[in-house]
């Protein structure tokens, strides 16, 4: 199978559809545990209406802990 150029590949072709998420009220420890257990570097933050209201990343947590 021939390789497609990056301009021919869409986000849908490479995205993960089984996404691990956190709620705005979840603790940083809960987020860090999910990041570690699922080998991901970021988690969408989903509110009670199912809307993505932001992202929390490993860098966000590390930077917060340094402050």
C-alpha cells in the first residue's frame, strides 16, 4: 500500500476514538493517575453536559506542582 502524503491524511485517520477524560471537579491526582495508567500525555476535560471545556496535560500538572 502506498504512503499517503500528510496533506491527504485527515485528523480522523490518526485520532484516538476511545478517549480517556476527566471532569472539571476531578483532582490533579486523579488526572495524573489516568495519564499514567493510560500512557497518554493529555486528557480532555468534559463537563456534565458532555462538552469539552479544556485540556489538562502532564506538563500542566508538572508546572502547577512547581509553583
